[in-house]
């Protein structure tokens, strides 16, 4: 079997997890679901999968030291760190992962992992990687489809077509649906949440990118070839990278190729997209989830996180409270997605010290 190279995407700020997630230290660098950061958990998860070797981190230039620090915590001090001068979304990042993987093995398969997800069932994850690797070796662009348990409107969906190995050919991708459409997809069966986890043979991905988005491949390749290595770090040619078009791997490749496949998996997955998601991961019933120095009396179904000071609640239900050194967030749990409005308000007011 070809070597599988885990490539972890470390971009994104995680605005819905403000005030903990900030520009200088986004959510993937924080311990949110265990005592280890989401990035460390992702690196360890990738390393645990069958056939995996090495690791590649795709991060912004300002994240260089943080990425190396977290890789060291995961026991991967020699991991390859590729630094983007600016974010270009996931399709160009996947090209960078392919270039880096080819330095490890000429027939490498890339396992592309977002750095900010939670996976509770590692056995199911490992089996999905095995299935995905076989499909990727057959020149399929493989994504993991999460078995839905509700008509969620915050995720894109993938509808399975004809069986392919242990997975399915992709019949269609569905944009984040309205609630009625989400219910329809759930009732019909055979549709899965798009996890954003991909597998592909590095050379084949670059071939498909050349066919479907040639300007993007040209820009990414020029940036890579014009860059330089400093130990474990790969720096890109800034001018060439600035000319590379930006797009997601979904739009640029997966939705256009006739070689897309989906591997369904139920692995206790969560994209950790909000404080409510963290409550969902940690709670087993109506109890309040308390992190840090917290006293919660007669308070149910809440998520309370104290970073620096004591936080006390009495008779308050269904709320989120997050305390940091310079900010306190309080809101109903059902409005967890609206945290981004606070970030937008701070940005509009020029209060960059809080971002």
C-alpha cells in the first residue's frame, strides 16, 4: 500500500469561539475537548491511522512558532510545516500538501484533516482511512461522509451513488440546505454531512487540479518551486502565491471531478464550530459543563468556562459563559452561532486588541 501522509490544515480563526479563540492564537491551538489542543489531537489521530507516515502542517506565516510547538507536543518535532503568506482556502492548500507529500513518497496518498475537529471513535476513523486509502489508490478524490443524526442546516451534504469498494461514488454535493431540504435528505437516506476530510493520491490530485483549475495549480506550483526550505519549514514565494486563485477543494475539484467518492463513517465527529458544540461533546444529560474555577448551583444545560477567575452561576439554565483575562461572554446556548456578530462589531469599531 502507498504511504499515507496526514496533512493538517491549521488555518482559520474560529470566530464563533471568541473570546478564547483569537487571531494570535486560534481555537485549534487551545485544549477544548481534552487536556491537549485540537491540533495535537488531530496530529495524534492522523498518526494512529493505518499506513500513515510523517505529517505535514499547512499554516499561516504568523503561526510558525505555534505550529512547531504543538507538533513537538504531539511528538512530531520533525513534521513538515508549510507556511502560507495568506489564506487561499482549501484547494490550493491541498496542492501544497500534495507537493510536501511527494517529498516523502513518490506515490503518497494525502489524508487531509482540518485541525479543529473532534473525533470520539478512533477505531471507526481508522477503518474509514483504510477504506479511503484503497479508493484513493484507485484515483478517487475521497471524502468522509458523517452519518447525520439530525436535519442540520450548518453542513453541506453528500448524496451517495453506486457502490465503490467500501464506499460510494458521489451522486451529488448539496449546499448547506434550508431546514425543509435537510429533513428531506435525512428522510430519504443515503446522504451524509460533508466532514471536509479528504483523501487523494498526491499526483492524481495535482492532475485533476491541472484539468479543472489550471491557473490555481500554476500559482501553487510557482509558489512552491520558488520558495525555500528552512529546516522543517517550507516558505513559499510570496509574489507567486499572491497570484494563486483561492477556492475550496469542494468547489474547485470535488464537485467537478467524475472521480469523487464518499466513505460513510459514524465516528462521534463534531466540527467544534461553536460553544454549543463543545457543550454537546462534553454533556451526557442536563448537567452544566464546568471548565476551570466554576460554581454552578441549580443551573442546567449550560457551558461555563473560567480561564482566570472564579465564575459562579445560580439558577441559570441553557447559557454559555466564557471568561478570559480581558473579556467575558454570556449568551443563551441556542444563540451560540451569533458570537461572530460580536467579532464583527469589534472589528468595525477597530478594537483589534480584542480580536
